[in-house]
C-alpha cells in the first residue's frame, strides 16, 4: 500500500473504534440496569460486569496498541536505509 492509503486506512480504523466505543458507552447503562436485578455474593451482577469488563477492555486495548505500535515501528525501521558506520 502507498503511504497515503495506509494513512487513510488508519484514519478509518480509528473512526471505527471511536464509534464502537461510543455505541458501547451508550448501550452499557441499559444492559447494566437489567443485570442489576440479580445479585451474586451481595453485589449486583451489573456492577461486577461493568467493573471487571472495564478492566478487561482496557487490558485488551493496551496490548492491541502495543502490538500495533511495535508493527508500525518495525515497518518504519525496515523502510529506512541502514547506515553502517
């Protein structure tokens, strides 16, 4: 892919993830209210799912960003000419 095509693809990927995050943020309160009707060990299930789900999502995003940046830096390093001293 050309440099401009890659930049455009990254832009639309970022827009997709932004819209996905907004959709989840908008629908999560509706689902949590339904889950709060049940309790486990004295805690509402919706509270537990929201708290643990947030941690899991943040961990996945951190690993995904690290992998993406690693691949990006490898591609950038291989595209640059090496200078042997």
